[in-house]
C-alpha cells in the first residue's frame, strides 16, 4: 500500500511538473488582446475652424508564444467650416490595418518587438465628392511591458513607410502619388522620433 501511494505521489508530481513546464513554454499562446488609437484635433484660424478625429480599435491573438497577429478597423474624419459658417470640406475615411508582431524578451516583463502593418484607407469628401485611397507597408519597432496578467504598456515608432495614395476628383484626372520614407526622425534637422506612440494593451 505504501509503495502504491509513493508511486501515485511521484506520478502526480511528474504530471504537475509537466503541466507547469507546458504552460510556461506556451507563454502567451492563445491569448487575445485589445488595443487601439484614438485622437482628436481642432485648429482655428480667424473664424474658420477645422476639426479631425480618429477611432481605430485593434484586436489580435498570439499564434505562437512570441508572435501575434491582429487587425484594426476604424474611421478618420475631418471637417472644415469657414468664417461664414459654411462647411467647405467634410471627409470620412475607412481604415483597415492588419498587422503582425514578433516579440523578444529583454528582461522580466519587458519585451522588444518588431511590427509590420499594411494599412488600407478609402475616403470620400462629402462636399467636393472627391475620393482618396491609399495602401502602405509600415515597419515599426517598439517596447512592451507586461504590468500584470491583463494589461501591458507599449511604445513604438515608425522607421519605414512605403505606399501609394490615389486622389480621384469629381471632375478631372486622378492623381497617384508614390511615397517612400525610411527616416525614423521627424525631419533631417529634427532628431525627435517620428510618429511616436504610447498606449496600453488589454489581455484576456
């Protein structure tokens, strides 16, 4: 009987250790997360005023312990009203932004990651009836710190961006512009990191 209990105890300990090792090796595998971007801006010149806002929720999941995929779906809108109170521009843009990230542990809960995203935007101005569309590839490194099991704090900046923008007026020919930017700074003279973003991510 004692031998049976000893064997059972060893088997239970081995099963527990194996389960713990499996859990640790899986890390964040299968974990879902929610993040996003929200912004609002207002500019006034004399009696003329321009307002703009962006709402872009992002949802993703870890497909391996160190790789996550996600997609953001949202809207960007802007409106301009002149000094007489008439609306001269009223644009709305639909945004879809699929992305993938690869994480590397730095120390403890601090991780470095590289992100690739493919933002696609389709917009229209309700006043001029002009249409715009764009497609781009963005590369952005960043740091992610896990505060606890349900929240992290992250920061990132874009180091590479390439894509096209097509503008189609209501009357006349459309214009397609190719853009390439591999400068992580705001400009040659300004050494501040461009498009620096800081936010939180919720895990569940």
